[in-house]
């Protein structure tokens, strides 16, 4: 069976249309065999945005830009093709943002809190956010203005300082700088002349420290023994101090009892009558001994010799 040329052309055209259809939907990131939900948003400008640019919700790609066209008021109407299972609340916002270092643009949808979702052909609020290059440009312009303002203030300050510093003040400043330079030169000369003495002093100090280290190393055991003995002496002194404190406390208690008339010694100290009796007895004993010494026979005449000896 022969196929006519007309049929071949018709089949070729049909295949081309089918391939173009699928290619267009593929290049436009559109679903192949199912429909999508179309929503719209208006932006003041859409630099860098092209049909096929991605649309993200919470970092997940949910669709692409279908078309762009100017509308009244110089705004740009952007139609977005979203997956049918994507739920977008009506109070959501579409932010046109940069998505890479080359300033590619993408739309990020920030979900709202509404309980109703957008329907097919509904519109949400569009917000344009400048890209990195625009931000750098704005920051550069602001930085340039700040630098220019700083230089103007610096020039004004220098002019005021120049006005305040008259010839007399300049002479004083020159004299001060000259004196400072002279003092610096004298210090340098002094250090240069005394350099050998300073080096010798440093050498002696190093030798002294080395000798001290050697002495301490050689006598380490003796030093440790002395420190141990000192620590033991301190411990014994602490014990002795504690015992003296205890003795002092007990002696104080005894003196308090004596002062209060407690005990024999307390009564003896605090009873004046007993003291008088003892004083009288002592006087009589002295008188008796004196009489015996003066006339012993008077007291021994009634005693027999055997009784005496």
C-alpha cells in the first residue's frame, strides 16, 4: 500500500505539532498529562524574571511562571502555573527574589493564615524585592555619600585647627618637638655609652640566678628537712598555745572562786576574823618562845628528866 505524499506531509505536521506541544510544556516546566492551577500576581517590575522561572513554597518547587505582560499603571502581571495539589491561602504573598549569584529571579510564595485557598485564576499580592546587584548598588551609593560627608567634616576640622593654631602656638609646638628630639637623642647616646655596662649587669644577673638555682637544687633535701621541722614546730606551738589557753581559763576560774570565798583558801582570803585570830596566835607563840628562852626552868621544873629525854 502506497502512502501519498500529502498523507506523509500531514503525518509529519501532526508529529511536529505533538512534539512541539510536549516540548513547550516541558521547557515551560508544565505538567505533561494533567492540568495545573493558574494564579496571578502584580509586581512593580519583573527584572530578570522569565517564563519558566521557578516558584517555591517553603523551599519546595511547586510550579513555574507561565506568562508575563504589562498591565495598567506600568505594573507587570505574572501568571503562575502551580501543581493542583498545592494549597495556597488567599492572604498569601508572592515575593520576587534573586535565586543565585547570577541574579536569576524566582517567585517565593509566603503562605498566609486564611482558611480559604486561592482558586483557579485568583490573584494574590505581589512584592518585588531587589536583587543582590541592586542591593550592592544602593549600599555603594550610601557608602560613597558617607565617605564624602566624612571627608568634608575632616576638612572642616583641619581648617578649624589651622585657625586655632597661631604663629605663637606653632613656635611652642616646634620647640616641644625639638626638645623631644633632643631628649630622644640623649637617651640613645646614654644607652649607646652604657651598653657594655648594661650587658655586664644582665650577665651578672643571669649568673646569680643560675647560682641560686644550683644552690637550691643541691640543698633541696636540706631545705625540705628544714621546712618539715618548721612545720612540726608550728604544730607544737599551736598545741602549746591551746594548752596555755586552757590553763589560763582554769586559773581564771580558780581565782574567781577564791575571790568569791569558795574553798579553804577563799575563806582564808576573804575572812578578816580568821586573819586576826592567826595574827593573835602568832603573837602569843612568839611571846611563849621568848619566855621559854628567857626562863626555861619555869616551864620545865615540873617535868622529869626521863619525860623530857
